[in-house]
C-alpha cells in the first residue's frame, strides 16, 4: 500500500490446516473434527486482524484528508470498489476478501458495521454449486487475509494502469457518487473528492441552443463600485448537425454580459454566440465544415480532413473591453469586434494594423505566392493581452509561425484609450513550435516563457490528428525565458529555465526583486520577478489532446497535472534564475490568478486571487476562491459549501476606498460565475469581498438556466448597454 510518500509493504502468509493424504476417510474426519477448535480460533484471529486493519485504514482516510497524497483518493480504492462490484471476478472466492476489507474500511469511516449476510432471496436464488461455494467460504475465513492481500495488490495494480477502461472518466479522481457525503465534506476540508458526474454537468452545452437576454434574480446587494458591465467568454456549443465535437475547447464561443446597476440593485444578463465566418458557414449548412484545433474532425473520417489545413476560429477564450470597444479573442485566430451593448458580432479586427493579414492560416512558408495558393500567411492574436496601469495602455501581440525556420514571429503593440498604437516592436522566438499562451508586462519589459514543444506535422496534414494533438511535449528541454525591453531597439535577454515545465496563465510580472526582499540598488535594476500558473510537472508525450476522454467533454483530471503558482526571480545581468512556489501557495491546486488591476506590473503587489481546487496538491476542478498574501506567505480560502458547485475565473475590481493608496491593501471585489449542480445545474454570478474572501459571497445573481463553464473576461466600469432598461 502507498500512504503519502511512504511505501508500506503489507504481506500475509497463512498455512491452512492440512491432513495427511495417506490416512483413511474416517481418520480424516476425526482429524478434521479435532481441528475445528483450532480452525475457529484461527478464523476469529483472522477476522479480528482484518477488522483492525480495516478500521485503521478508514481512520487514516478520515484523519489525513488534507495530505498531499490522500490514500483512498490517490490509491483509487474508491474507484476499484465501484468497478469491482460490477466485474465478473467479484463473484469468485478470491474477491471476497476485497469486498470485506473495503466494507470494513467504510466501517472505520462511518462507524456502521456492514452486513455481510445474505438475504433469504439471495440464498434461494443461488445455484447448488454456488451455495456450496458460499458454505466453503463461510467455513474457511482464515483464507480471507490471503484473499485481501491478493485483492489489494490486484486493485493497486489496476489503479496504476490509468489507461484501463475501468478507471477512466474521472474514476480515480472524481470517483465518488453525486450523493456521497464525502462530496460535501471535501468542501469543508479542502480535499479533492468530487463526483465526475457533477463536473460533467458544469461543461455541458447550453440547451436549447439559444441565446438569451433577461433580468437576472439578484440576492443581496450589488456594491456601488460594480456600476458597469461584466463580460465573460467561453465555449458554448459542442455539436453541429447532431455530430458532437471531440474536445471541450473546440466549442463555439459564447459571450455573456452582466449589466450591473447598483442604484436599482438590478442586473440584466445577455448571451450571444460570436458569429465568426466559420460559425456562419457551419450554421447555414448545419454540419461541421472545419477541423477543430483540439480534436474535432470533419465528417468523412481521415479523407474528410486530409490535406485541409484550415481550422475554425472558435473565438471562445477571452473577451476584452478597452477604449469603448469589445473584442472576442482566440489565440489561434484573429479578433472579432462585438457591439458592447447587444453583443452582436460586427467584424474581423486587425487592431489598427497590428495584424498584417487577417485571412489565411497563421503559418507561413516565407513564400507569399505559395502561401496565397494553399491558404497560409495569416496572423493570429494572443487571447491574453494585459493593461499596463503605469501608461494606461492595452499591451498585446500578434504572431505567425514560420515553417522554414521553426520559429514564431511576434509583433508587440500598445494602444491608448483612443485605440492609437503608441508603440510596437517585432521579435522572433527561435526553435519554437507553438506560441506562448500568455505573457507578463512590467514597467519596462515584456516577459515570455517559451514552453518546449515539438510538432509532428505529417499526421495533421494527413488528417490523422488535430493541431493540438500533433504537439509533443519535451520535458527534457529547459523552458526559454525571454526578457524583452518595451523600448523598440533595446536588446532582449534569453535564459534557460527549469526542465519538465509548462507555464500557462501569467498572473503578473514586475521589475525588481519579490515583495519583502531587501533592496540592493546595484542589482535591483537587473532583476525581474514573474508569477505564473503552470503545471507542477510536464510529462512526455502528446499534449492537450489527452485532456479529455473520448465520449466525454468534461476535462478528466486523471489526465491533467496539478496547476500551481510559480514565482520566477530572474537576474538579467548574471543569467541566474530561481523558480519556487509562490509564498502561501504550497500544496494548492489553482488557476486563473489575478491581481488588483492597478498593481499589475508593480513590485508592491501583495495579493493574488485565483480559483482553487484543493489544498491536497492534486489536480481537480475549481471549487472555490483563494486570496494569497505574497508578503506574509498565507492564504484565505472560500470553498463552495455544497461540494457540488464549480467556479470560474475571477474578475477583480478595485474598491473606492483603495483607490489612490500606494499600498496593495486587498480591498477589491471578486466576481465569478458558477455552476450549481444542486440548483439543477443553473449558473450564477457571485460577488465576494476580496478583503474577507473566506466569508463567501455578499451577493448572487441567479440565471434561469445553465451556461457552460467559461474561461476569461473583463469589467467595463461605468458602461451600460443602450437597452439595459
């Protein structure tokens, strides 16, 4: 057995009573008769040892829920318990030991002794041979310990093979049933016990496939600082013409807006799909006509997708409000501008010329004529621009993949509030198969972490794989950290970072050492600090295609590493770099970290807000919100109390009382959508006080139905839709 990081070898060996083969039958009967007291004693001892071991295991489960490798959760005994009951082998004698040890382990948890006896109907329905088998088992319980040892070994072996069909679909993590009391207990203890069936409800598509606009039901009081509109984007449709998409991230973008009016304490909710060119073509034909980036193929099998390099612009990742305009973003496509009031799709946007070309796949052969013939030569735009509060500019970058040199060409740009491009510079990421997912902005620099991936183009071209599944992770190579001055002609610094790393969402970056460090004028100007959410370890093999399981859109956290908050401290002069967990984030699985927008790029930024899954250090769905104090190294957590609520990325809005304060006091509002399975899967918007996040929501805006689990969003202070009334 494996408890935490400690290997505990447990073995049983018992010699059953035997009689000499040479004696007569009557002698055997006499010896067996004389051996019965011994056998009964051995049986009693066996049962007592079994009971003691089971109670001990149940006690370990109950008292060590918060441990990094929770025994029952991580060993998969719960999943094995469910799968073995339905397995044919469960009817054989050697499985009786596993049945009893698991039932007794539950006795160690609940204090309720299970009933191993058969009912009269069960006895009458047994065949004569089965009844003899049961009698033999009842008369020979001393074999139970041997059976237990065998069954636990078999179960542990089966659990370790996570690719077996019995343990897929979240059966190891998420193995509990929806009505299991441990689902609710986990909400109080911060463990990673949940029901995958519940999580599946959070990502199911909007049914019926209609857009909506109506007044939400407000509970509590909307704070005065939230006078404005909240925008949020995410995948909202997962089928076309009755054919299901093959990956959650291939869903069509659905933008939701909340028009908040604190004066009347009302909220008007609206949602519309982003009508990209590809969306309109598929809608008209009512069939899939484009390949998805993450797994969805065109009808017709391999022949339907072979040699067709086009992918759909899903426009499903982010929605950004800036300068009175709203853009839906997807990092493998061009931005689409939306009407901020109605969410109507207006047009493709080149962002005032930042995107050199808006048609064609974002790959170039460096031969313009050839690119035009085969539909290449386009540009894409990051889904994660950042607002720099020091200059009041929106900072982002467009990119194009160069097939001939295996590099990514990047064009950085910054826009003021009037959408005038204040500055831009070009840059090249060498030996780079895929563009970074996010980046950081300091007062003087851009910071990019280049994850190490290769791409196998042949399966993609032949239609055998999607673009994402053609990416191959390279944990043997160190990530490349690019420190790029915002000044146009200043040279960049490229340093090698840790291996086995994959960084996802950048929280923020700043010039100088981390908060709380001693200042050294001689070195501080060469130091850059970066906080980013990333996997705790990148494994070799194919990439995001393994996020889900075939036939199930819900991301399976058996296939996803835990996401943690890393802190990089980089010395651009000496070339030294250290990476460690951010203070206060130890053993926390989190994602989508954000800060008070006024402290983006500031060394004085103290507090980080993020979704949290658990404090057991394992991968799981988001079930609450956490505030991390980077200076004190502490955290405050709110978990959704029912255990059946899944939260989305927080959007942070500063309170009036904090404005103008040079220090980060933590006075913010935290806004986030949720799916409440106990409320028939309906969605809501929660408002939490960031200074007292553990107290939970102060207000809730309920929707009439479910909205699929979403991704990123932004807040537009003071803006209201023209038809909000």
